């Protein structure tokens, strides 16, 4: 396998095209990518849909992994991919140009994009519940006329009222709830959405919503599941836990949930309730600081991982939270022997 470095795009003669094979998890599509055209543009022109959002190389949603051949991205830009991911062949398809015949692995089924098309609508705020000093649960209701559905693990974008700024939030509610969605949101000391939620938001407000988006979610036939969540990174895990419960999975499901401070901890009762519904669910809650909360360990979600967590070779890991925690978790899981392709992650990248 040759992976082209992130290089200045070569002067490919106009009229040249490269054949690119897109390997979704459920099917394969072959497209022709003309010189000067990105893989995303060529795929869309050929009717092959790809997960994307910003289209300018900043959000990291449109990632694919080159398995043979080469894709180049323009040099001199900062991309939301780590050096290690680039050297493993990860490329942003909204930026990538094909350098000859190439094969790209995608970690989602093509069917997902047809089943859950992106809609833009206005939703009503139906609930604002503070779950902790810094965490609020936002509940919204979609209009009946809008056909909305999603796969657990996906997210939507909200426009902050009175601005043209959008922020992304993962559904914490399960995929069977199509009209009523819930989100768990960390309210920062400063930040556009945080300021709105802290000082202005009220039940009855209207919010513009776009989604669903993203490819984070359970594998088609998940074996043992290991979930690692930092802070409000718990949101998509709650949604995926509901799917696992509905599917009556018999595999073991482990959730490691970490927060920095006591005031950030939330949903401990909710997790207890989930445990009582799902006997195969094991929950480990960790806190950076000393605590007298019963059952809460001191440490972080990475420091409490052991070889036993990934002992079954069919284990898949799902990570969500701040990028630094995800990097550390990914490295630790690989040290413990979990192959890279069994690690799925949703980065809560800052806007
Ligand atoms: C796919 C995805 C899913 C997500 N899901 C969730 C979720 O479920 N729950 C959740 O809590 N979060 C989630 N996030 C993060 C979320 O989208 C926002 O980034 C987060 O809520 C902060 O938004 P904000 O508007 O409050 O802060 P922002 O306005 O984006 O500010 C963020 C930080 O930057 C600082 N800052 C702002 N402007 C400047 C400036 N000019 N110079 C220097 N510093 C500045 C602020 O002080 C603040 O600390 C997700 C992100 C992604 C990409
Ligand atoms: S769509 Fe955002 S990086 Fe490609």
C-alpha cells in the first residue's frame, strides 16, 4: 500500500480521471474522480453519498481511510486529523484528490444516508433541566410534518438564536424517539451556545436544527462493547445503550464514564437505572479528584482500562469526548491489543 504524503497537489493534466472505489460497510461504489475535483464532489456528482458537514476541511466528519492507492490533500493547512491518523491513511474526502486508482474504506453503511436524510427545520424547546453545575439537558420537539430519523450515535447542529453560529450536539435520546430529542450539554464559563443556555434559553424557544449528521454508531453486528465517555461524551453512549437494550444484546457492554470534578458528574441515577434494565451492562464511573461519592473511582477513563476490558477479540470500542482524552484512550486500547479498526470515535471538536 502506498499512502501519498499530504503534499502540494501535483499538476495533473486536465481531462485525467482516477477510478476510486468507496468501500462502505454494506456495499461498494466505484466513481471517477476528475483532476481538480475532490472525492466528495465526484462522489456526489455520481450519486454516491458520503458523510460530510463543513466541506472546507475543518470538522473532520468526511474521513475515509485509503487502503490502496493514494489521495493527496493540499499542503500548508491544519487539518483535524492527527499525524498518526494521516500516516494510517486517513484523509478528509472533502479535501482529497485522487492520484490514480485508489480504494477508500468508510466505517458506515451507505444505507444509513438513505435511511436518515439530513433535514433543516425549526424545533421547540420543551425542557431545560440542570443535571449538574455545568451540565444541562435540552429537550426539543420536532414538527410533525418533518420526517426525521437518526441512527444512535449521530448528532445535529443548532443555530444559536440571534446569530449565524451553529453548534453540534449528539442525541442522548434513543433512535426510536423521532420527534422528541434530548441532548446533554456542558455549559462552559464562556461560549456562544453556553451563554445562551445559561442566560437566555427558555422553554418555548424556537431553535433552527440541521441533521442528522455523522457516522459514529454501533457496528452492524456488535460483539462485546466497550464505551469510553468523557463528560458530555456520555450523550451518544446513552442513545447507543438504548439501541443495544432494544436489540436485547447478550454480549457484554462496559461503559467507562469520567468527569473532571464532582460538580461535572451527572446521570449517576440514570446509569443505575440502565444497569437494572440491562444485566449485561457494567458501568465504571471515574473522577479526576478525590470523592466520597459511593462507587465512584478516582482516576480518568483511560487510567482505569485493563487488558480484561478488551480480552475478547471481537470487542469494539466506542470513544466520545474531548480530543485529548480520545487520543489517550485510543493509544491505550491499541497498547492493550485492540486493533485500530475496532476503535470508533466521536471527537467533540471545539467550534
Ligand atoms: C460532532 C460533535 C458533537 C458534539 N456533541 C456535544 C454534546 O453532545 N454535548 C456537548 O456538551 N458538546 C458537544 N459538542 C461540542 C459543542 O459543539 C460545542 O463546541 C460546545 O458546546 C461549546 O460551544 P459554545 O458555543 O458554548 O462555545 P464556543 O463559543 O464554541 O467557545 C468554546 C470555547 O472557546 C473559547 N472561545 C470562544 N471564542 C474564542 C476566541 N475568539 N478566542 C479564544 N477563545 C475563544 C470559549 O471561552 C470557550 O471556552 C459536540 C461537538 C461536535 C463536533
Ligand atoms: S466535511 Fe468537514 S472536514 Fe470534510
